[in-house]
C-alpha cells in the first residue's frame, strides 16, 4: 500500500512494498529518496531542483514514519 502526503507542492510517497526505495520525495519534475532530499535539500530530474525550506522542515516531521516504512519494507 502506498501512502502519499503532499504540502508546499512536495509529495512524500511511502511504500512498504518497495524494499529498494520505500520513501521517495517528488517536487516539480524531480525526485529523490527521502534521505537525499532531507540531507541535500534538492530533488533531481533533468537538473537539480531546490526544495522550499518550509518543505524540508515539513518533510523532517515524517522521520519516525519513514523509519517505520524502511523497517517494514526491509524486514
């Protein structure tokens, strides 16, 4: 089951059935794993796209849920 959370034009997609990338971030035409998006503040498409600062703060509030999804997906 895939769960999507969207705010500030950014979508966090959590998919416990995807053991490779269970937490992905999408913004405009780019994407990144959750960890890369939080660490770098960018998603990548044809070019690097900066995430809005408010979106990074918002994404950080999902840290516990993301950890749970990783545990389920890789468990």
